[in-house]
C-alpha cells in the first residue's frame, strides 16, 4: 500500500508538470505553478507523515509479536527495552513519554494509562497538520475559479468594435481569456480531486493500522483501564480474604452478628470470612467516605462531589468497596452501612457551614435494597431537620436497576425526595432510552451515563445519539467514568457539561475536598 501511495504522489506531481507544460499563456503558467507548490507542500507536511505513521504501526505490530515470542511473564517489560519501538521519530517520542508514565504508575500501584491517551487519531492529526492539509483541495479549486475570473476579465476588457481590425483583435483577446479561464479552472479541479483522493486513502490506511496496533496492544500488552480495575479488584478480594483467614477468630463479631462467638470461618466463603470484620469495622467507625469531584467539563472547575464509602481496616489499611459491597448487598447489611455513611455526609456539611466553608452539592448513593427496606425519603427528611442542612447541598443518586426492577416504589420515593428539595439522579444509565420508556412518570433531574459502556472513539456517534435524544426529551445527562483526554474531548463535542472520573480526579478524603472547595470559594 505504501508503494501505491508513493506512486499516486509521483503521478500527481508529474501531472502538475504536464499541466504546466501545456499552459496556454504566462498567466495560466503562474497559476499552475502556485497550485503545484501548494500540492508539494501538502505532500511534504501531510501525506508523507501519514504514510510514515502507517509504516511505523506495522513496525510496532511486529515488535509486539517479537515480544510475545520471548518466554517471560511480562510482555511489557520486553517491549520497554526496545529502543525506537516504531522507528519513527514522532511516535517513538510519544511512546517514550507513555513508557515514563506507565513506569511511575507501576511503581505506585495505580491503574496503567491507556496507550490511546498518548497515541490516537486526534494527536496524529495534529502532528500531521491535518486541519491545514484538508484546506488544500478547496484552495486549489478556489485558485482555479480565480484564474477563471481573471481570464474572463482580460478577455472582456479588450473588447472593441470601432473597426474590423480592432474587432478581430478583440475576438482573439476574448478567446485567449476564455482559454485561460477554462484551463486554470480545469487544472484546479483535477489537482484538487487527485490530492483529496490520495490524502483520504493514506489517512484511512493509517486509521486501519492504528486500530490494529491498539487492539493488539490491549490484548497482549496492557489491557484497558476497565479490565485492569476488574482484575485488580478480584486480586485484592483474594488477597484480603487470605489475610483475614490468618487473623484470630475469637474476637469481634461473627457472621451471625454475635459478639465473641469464636466460630471459625469457612475458608471457602468470602462472606463468612469478611462479615465479622465488616461488622466490627462498622461498630468501631472504620468505614468512612471519600469524595470524587464532579467537574464542569468546559472549565474543569469543581462543582460538587460524590460520596463513596471506604473501609479503613485496622490491619489491612484501606479496603476497596469492590471487596465488601457485593457481600453487604447480598445479605442486606448494605442498608445499615448506607445510613451510617449518609449521616456522616450530613454531619460533614453541617461542620463546613459552621466553620464558614461554603459547601458544594454532595451526592449520596441509594440502592434498590435501600428503597425497599426503609423509608428513604423519611430518613433524608429527618437528617435535614437534625443537621439543619439546606437540601440544595444534597443530591440522591438512585441506581438504574432500581428504576427498572422496582419502578413503582422508586418513583414514589423519587417524588418525595424532589418535594423535599433534593436533586435526584439516575446512576449507571447505559444510554438505552427504550428501556426507560417503559417507566411511567420518570422525572429525574439528571441521568448519569456510565462511560465505561462506550469503548473508544468508535462510539462518538453512539454518544452523540445519547445526548441528542436527551435534548429532545429535555433532560440533563452527566457522565461518570472519564478515564482519558480523548473521552473528555468526545464529551465536549457532544455538548456534555458535567462529569467525573479518574482522569479528572480520583476519590479523595473529605478533608482534602474541604481544602479544595475552600480554595475555590476564595477565587
């Protein structure tokens, strides 16, 4: 394919030379030369870099295959030792920056950044002057039209009929002007068409190789962030249950909730191992909430936060919710933990108000179990009175599956919450408006779209459709799970203005969030 592109480039340059040699006069020659210079500049700054990127991704794919052939547990460690991974200066520079970022993240135990944050279509378009190169076909056509007007102007200006000789000369001048007009116009159209075809072919070839490289990289080297998180959560659960098995079994709560039962936990049951520790942690205040900041996506300013539970275990440190939330949801204890966290959020807002800090709205999460097992609206009303909190500082996020599985109970709770002044958000929305159409009287203030359900730039069209439909039914859509600059750019193009995710900020302690909003309020 590279040979084809080079052949087409040579063909268009030769075509320009031929057009110049057959130019009918000096004016046409000048126009053709200018067009050739523009085409040559487009080839140098636009087409040749794109072809070099195309070849570089082929080299990258070959290097991944070679790394896989090495007998080692880490393909990444082999690839990291390859100098000039792409054999292309721009891509090698970007890849080195990515290597440095990944090395820091590996040492600190963070989820590894996606390669697409550093090497993607938008970045390559910027490096190859795409926005400028795309103007070249129009410029060539415009020059051809300009030559047309100049030729006609020259021909018309020399018209005179005062004598036969002057009339004959006028006709010759007019025909000469028409010849210039047609020649420059046709030359401009030919060069424009050829350049546009060649550039589009080369760019689509590049996109194909970029997609193949990214797919292989995710499959064999570093998986996407979502896969990494799931794997880490499973690994963490296994490690924690193994550690808890080694702790003394004669202290704290048993799985049945009795103190000091001393009943040994079954090694095969995560619930039996974890529940005594969870119940003891709830009693001793080990469960706290962190806040993940919500941002205005246009300015990146913080506009609120979402309260997320964390378990600060006395011996194991901070334990991920992925370890204990599924167990609590299974046995119903999630409601007790949620009530404890909710009241902690109310108390924190009250403390901020008393200390002169202007709060930003904080969101608390409610599940289907919460709604069915208790009077959620009544509890929230009681907290408002107890802590004297204006409801504008609280948002209630209700899981989408609660709406779909228990719509009647959820809608009644939603109506009461909105009457109390709370902003109600449907959490975990997957973009399926058809499923929501089966729910009567749905009146949430915001749908929170889970971006992890939209994988990669190929879903720009799908995201556009989600937000377009939201505008038609006059409902706001916020986003969670923003993991990269590319996703942020996609959301801005869709008109999304509110979102959160690890790319913007990881969950932070309430004390750190307090310092953050204190600084915002002073600006």
